[in-house]
C-alpha cells in the first residue's frame, strides 16, 4: 500500500509520545528550515493506538519549541504492520530492538539516546505542505 496525502491527518502534539532523544544540532537546523518554509513538508509516522512517534522526533521537538497545537502525521497499526520494521543504528550500543521495546519506551518517562531505533518502511511519506499558522490551532472535531 502506497501512502498518499489523504493518509495524512493533523494530530494533537499533546497526544504524541517520543521514544528517543534528538540531536540538538539537527533540531536547530530543521527549526530554521521549517521557519523559512513556513510549514511542515513531511508528516510524522505515529502508532495509532499509543501515539508513539516512529519517525519524526526532530519535527515533534520543533512543534514543542514553536508551541504548535498539532502536527501532520500518518497513523499506523505499528505492531501489526509488516511493512514497518525496526532495527538499530550501528554504534548505538544495542544489538537489537523490537517494536514492543519502542512502544514500551514511549510509554515510560525515559528515552533512548538519539539514533537508537532505525525504522524501515516499505512506503515513502508523501510530500505535503501544512503552514505553521494552521498548526497553531487544534482542528475542530466537526470538520469546520
């Protein structure tokens, strides 16, 4: 299944749960680019059941800095989606990581170090543009 722009939804920042830290230098570069662009050009990938962030920790941290209320995301059934796998980055200090480890960490008060988990997805995220202005307010539930 190929993801499309229709798969992207706005989710509350307050619902999202990171599982690893970010590199501040990378975050600062992305913050600068996001402000210059005036919006998000790539959605986060998030577990639909728990709000665990699978891809997009730097984009999430930028949302917190900018006090955004929501971010674009593709919500997936992480534990049961065979097109998403998790491994580890070389030199991270771990031999392996399971999807359950990722969910467990996201639900705890701890975080893995930056670049611990390495998610591989069969589908590429679609190109998007959602303005920062739009992300400053929560979308209404009635669609207006």
